[in-house]
C-alpha cells in the first residue's frame, strides 16, 4: 500500500506539472495574440497616418474636383417616384455592364455628362448600335453634328449604320434648336404665360416607336434658350414626360468643363433624370486618360467607383476591375 501511495503521489505530481506547463503555454499564447493585435493596431495607425500625408497627383485631384460639384447636386436633389422597376437593360459596352448588378431600369432617363473628348457621343452611338443590331429600335437626335458625320463615326467603328437603317431599327436625325425655341415661344405666347402647356418636344417618324433614344445635347438646347429660362424649363419637362409616355430608355448628353464648376444648366435636368453617368478626360502630362463612373442610378444597384475607359478601333472598352485610384481619399 505504501508503495502504491508513493506511486500515486508521483503520478499526481507529474499530472500537476503537466497541467501547469499547459496553462503556461495557454497564457503565453494568449499574451502572444494580445501583443500581435496590439502591434497590428499600431501598424494600421501608422499606415493611416502615412496615407493621410500622401500628396494626390494632378490627375487624382482633377477627378476629385470634377466629381465634387456633381456629388453635391445629387445629394441635395429630390427625385420623383415614377414606377416599379420590373425590367432591366444592358448597354452592350464591354466592361461597363459589369458595373451594373442587373442593368439600367428600362424606361429610365440617364444623363451622360462629361467634357469635350471624354467619349459621350461614342458611348451613346455604341449602345444604340448594339441594341439596334439585337432587334430594338433606336433614335439618335442631334442638335449639333450632322447625320452624315454621326454615321461616319459609326462606320469608323464597324457598326454599319446603313444596314441598321434599312432594317428599320435605327434613325439618326438632326433637329434645329431655332425651330424648337420658336415653337415653344409661340405656345407660351398663345397660353399667355401659362407654363402648363402641351408640346411635342420631338417629332418622331410615323409608326416608329423607339425603345432607346439619345439626345445630343441638352447643352445645345439650353444655349438656344439664353435669357428664356421659363421656356427652357417647359421644354425640358415636356421632353422627359414624352420619353416616359412612350416608355423609351433615354440617354441625354450634357456638356461640362473637364473640371466643371456646374453640372447642368438649370438643375431641372438632374431633378428629372433617373441616373447620371460621368465620363472623365484627365490630363496627365501631355496625355489625356479617360475614365467613367456611374454616379447614381435610381432603382438599380451598381458599383461606385471610377474606372478606366479606352476608345479603340471597335469602340469603347471599360475596365471594371481597375480603379483610377483608390484608398487615398478618406471622405469617399
């Protein structure tokens, strides 16, 4: 018995030592984890501090400067509730549709904003050509460039406008802003100043109901109404109502400076529009680089980042996996 007791005590001692050793290992591991987390926190703080001191390049500053006034307008703008979104459409532009979760709500009116050379006209011609080639009807309304010039753009990219026109899927027409202002002025005079008038803002060919409409550009229309703000407002409101009435998905081009201080002519445009797509032309040294962003799109989810855009021989390619810059602006 005495020998057994002695053995039992030895076993208990060894077990106790093993337990102590295990507890010490656990404590050491916990301390190690605590130290690691503390060090990680310090590293994060150092990184944040360094990032906050990074000087933005000129091209970064240009994007931020260009985006800021647009953001302020969008944030302050209320939007009319139109309809329940049941159907979505794509643009057919390589890479751009990857920025959309489902697509653009069918029947939406989208502002396509940007400076000269940013690719607005090509973007709209390309999406119109894509849908016309896939059986939808489209109209390109120009207040600036001629039909021949626009068709030449399409031919340069291999979009064959002649074939699309013969198939009855595409119409390109040039309208006069003078004719528009004259008709609106006449209607306003007849209505004795009443703004609740009914006008046909766009004359479409008989028996042609478009699925997609491009207006190039609202800036040209606004310039024809200089000093006639009420008349311009009437026309724009009637234009958006017309698109909604016929159920067309519309893309309305607006011209801005490369680094704009204003976004639209009156503020009516972004109030009525369902979405804003911004195209950038950023100067880096002697080279300009293009980028694109879906600034807002009511009724649809989309990625919120600025990504590169390239205009090649076959049209526009967008690179959704690349950001023009990221991780620097802490307020974004």
